[in-house]
């Protein structure tokens, strides 16, 4: 990999295609980054910062030009498990104090930031020691159970949004799902998620519907990310026990993130006939996650859907994903006030469509022809993901498959 190779990889077909595709991706990233933030239990700003920082770094030094990275469902679901574990590790007195002083979310966020940094270190080590190929050796039944359980967990994470809502919420969610499903069949020039946001928001405003919006759930900060040190806030201290709580989740996020990233790299290799560098992508993902942790973002990885959108729209160079990252943060800074008015129903609808597209429907047909041992692994990983957490599920699947 030479300087000339890097120069040639910066622009794909032409500058115009890369910039226009980057614009489309930037707009499409906003609703997903916000929705995945809510799943992880953090402010939408955290997910938006992740999309900017991780997207920027992987655009510049990633192993495959045109790949798009940011907050993802796979990582967000693992962070849900981390949040539960953090609360379980607290003393009743500390938990009561944090709840009473409204510091619980800030406390858990410190663990999420630390988790991003630790996951990044693991990913860099995997890349440096050229272990990227081993990541792809996760057994197929485990992968099926992983994505199916992930889809179910993301769907269940939307249920609380319907609490106290009327019929309007259900109708708006349905309208969103119909737009996201049918619009791409007629045109891929505009992101279906963006069209759904504009259309449904217009309905809410015109008919003055009483429904929750993003601003009701969290404050959207219209500013650039700033440097933060995890655990550097009053009454919260970094200890070895804190590190041990985070470690298993950091390892799983590192592995899950690289699995998703390297699978996406393989898909894009087939699309353009060029071979990406898996180990370089591991290092880029790790570097991005470390920087995310120090600038208020959660861990993330490559987004297969947005990467394919980028490639389909002609974004084949680093300039395309770089444009997407830069435009995203500019949109957040300039339009944060408007983002607050987005109905929660739109995000729920988009996430339900993410679930439908994430679920490996082929596994339902294949399970009839699988050996009983593979069937058991698939079902076990799915069930453990739903009722426990993704970290335990993936580890269990790999161990059972090896027996």
C-alpha cells in the first residue's frame, strides 16, 4: 500500500459522484444514528458524534474506500447489556443516590465511553497481528442466531416508545414503514428514511397530532464534539473493578464490530471487483472507536446498509464517505433545533424496517436441512441474545460449535 495507491483511492469514478453520494449518505445517517442512540440508552448526540468521528477516521485510513461507519444496532444492543451490568454492579446506596441526583445516565455513559476505547484497543491489536481473517471463521449457525436475535432485540427496544401513545402513533409508524419499504422500489435517488421523516413530520404539524418527538426524550446539542476523559467527573472514579465490568463487553463489541465490518468489506469487494485490506480496516475501526471514546461517542462499526447505498449511488472513493461524515456534523450543528421536532414514530418505523432487513429469513428455510447440532446453536444463540445479552450469546455459540 503506497502513497500513490492512497491518492488513487481518494476519488472513485469522479469527484461529483463521490460528493453527491456522500450527501445522500449523510442525510440517511441522521435518523439511524439517533435511533441507535436510543437503543443504547444514550443521548442522540452520542450516536451522531460516533457517525461523524468513526465515519471520518475510517474514510481516511480504512481498508476499503467508500465504506461507511457509524453507530450500529449490533453494537448498541451490546451496550444495553453493559448498562444493565453496570447497574447490577452498584451498591443499592449508590444507585439510589445517582437516581435521586439525576446522574445515573451520566454514570453509565462513562462506562460506554471507556468501552469504546477498550474495544478500539482490541481491534487495533487484531489488525496489527493480522488476525482479521480469523474473525470471519465464526460458525454460520452462530451468525444466523446473532443477526436474528439482534433483529428481535432491536424490535423489542422500540416497544417502550408506544407507552401512553394513542392510535396516531401506530398509524405514523405504519406510514413510515410503507415509505421505507416501497420508495426504494421506485427510486434510489433520495434516502427513504429522509422522505419518511419529512412526510410524517409534516402530517404531525398539519394535523396538530399530539405525539412524542425526539426533543421530548433528549436534548440535541448543536455543537462539535469536544475532548472528554471517561470517569473524569465528580463522584465517579475509574477502578480495576470498573475495567473488569467493561472488559467482556469491549471484547464482544470489538469482535462483533469487526465481523460486521469485514463482511461488508467482502460484499463491496464483490461489487467493484477490487480487494480491500481487512487488517487495515481492523486498525481503522479501532482507531476510530478510541477517538470516539475520548470525544463523547459510543463504539460503532461499518454500516452495511449505508455502505451499499454509497456504492450504489456511485460513491467508490474515500471522498464519498469523508463527505458524508463532514456534512453530517454540519447538519447536526446547523439543524439541531429541527432534529428535535422529528416524531419518535418515524424512528420506530425506521428501526422496525431495520429489523425486517436484518433478520436472516434464509435461515428459516435452511434450518430444516441443518444438522441437529447446528439447529441447536442457531436457536440457542437467538434465545440467549433476546433473554440475556449479545456478548454471552456469541461466546456460547462459538463454544457450543467447537464441542
